[in-house]
């Protein structure tokens, strides 16, 4: 996981919790690991890809990309200062990170699926 979202430690804890639940619920080790992969690969892929994109943008050395990035952030900073964050009506680009609720899962002692809604 690239380090550009600051999510490595959080994802590790999240993964450990999900893996432990899937292993407890799975009838065999291979079934538990399969459940874990099915349950968690989508989210970890999104976070890793976003982290890579942030790294590409923030560590860019191409003159055009740097100019575009700096202009965009300068504009957004001025708009935020003038109108306030709530008034901009920009969707939260990090909602997928912060709206995720790990604790909404079934208790590990429950013998159900480790997939949401099952």
C-alpha cells in the first residue's frame, strides 16, 4: 500500500479484524481465506489505487502537471476561504474512507457469513 493517504496502519488493523472474523466463520482455513478475499479485496484495492493516484499527483515532477496541480489547489483554497467548506457543495472525496463502519459486522461468535447482508 503506497503511503500517500496515511491509511496503511488503519488498513492493517481493519484487515486483521476482518480476517479474524472470516477465519472464525469459515468451515476450513481455505474457506475462511476465500471469504476474507471476497469481503475485503474491493475496499483495499480502492484505497491502494487512491493512494497511488495521490502520490502521482503530489510527487509529480512534470512541469505541466505541477502547474495544473498548484493552480487547482490555489483556486480551491481561495474558494474555501471566501465561501467556507460547506458552501462549496463539493462531494467529499474521502467518504469511502471515513464512512466505512467495521463494527457494523456481526459479532465474531455468530456463525453466519462474514459478508455484509448475509
